């Protein structure tokens, strides 16, 4: 389901924690109920002020009509209760490395605690919009790519690369990396290449099967 056009999604709060300064209650809940449970919690806590966060904003619902999506349609009961209590609820975070030259910024860490609504992609889109509008005077689009694609996330990143960069095969990926001058020394896309190769083999097998079927029908 594509929810990016919904008003509550467009009106979400996004930015670096040090810039948007959410309330103590919002950050405290985020740290204790989310970050402390993350594998890289020490990195995240130490670099807390530099995390980019995406938050649901309760005030958005005051502008909705009866047919528009509300946060209770997305969040579970516990999450929605926290949103009502604190006015905001942090859904996801990204830690970004923007220290390299060029139009590519690198995702060090990214995660969300609300699944099946593409909030990671929404964060990526909001980051490029924010950066281009607020920080960059060159008018060159910025692109976000992960540094390391782990095994458990390879299928998700396959969809992201297809949707955002039109990368469908390993060759497409190689051309994308070369065209955008992505630093090959700091990325690890072995698992993404693996799943792209697997899909390509399946597609070729299906194509060959269809060709054989057509030939048999003609005969």
C-alpha cells in the first residue's frame, strides 16, 4: 500500500535530532524502547544528536477529513497510545555519512519500528528533499545509498534499488555505481548482487520456458 500521498505522512516530522529538538519524553521513550534494543545501540546512543529521525505527529490529525488515513490505521494500540500521550512518536532513524565528495551520501545505519509501510524509503526521500532544500546550494540532487547490505535486508534493498534507481540486474548495479561514482572501498553489496543474480536466472528460465511453449504451440 502506497501511503506517501497521505497527509499524515507528508506532515511527519523529519530531521536531525539536534536540529528539530523533540521533547524529552519523546526522546526518552525512543531511547529506552527502541535504541537500547538495537544491535548497534552503543553507536546510536553515542551519536544520538546526529541521528535523523522520522516521527508521527499527532497534530496532523486535526486537519483530516473523515476519509483520510489516521495514525491508528498504521500504528498498533501501544504505539498510538504513546503518540496520544507525547504528541509525537519516533518511527525510524538513520545515521548518515556525508563526509565524501560528490552527490552520494551513505547510510551507516537505518531501521524502523513500524513494518510494512515503507518508512525506510520515506525517510530516504525526506532526507534528499531536506538536504537539497536546506543545505545544498549546488542544485545537484543528493542520493542516499547504504554502505553495507546485510543478508537479512537484501530483498528489501533489492526493491529499493529497483524503485529508486531502476537497478534490476547486477550489470545495472555496476553501471549505477560507476555512473554516480559510489566509493567502492566503503560499500559491501555482495548480498544484493546475489539476489539480483538469482532473480535474473529465474527470469531467464521463465523466458526460455515461454519460448519453448510458444514453439510447441506453433508446431
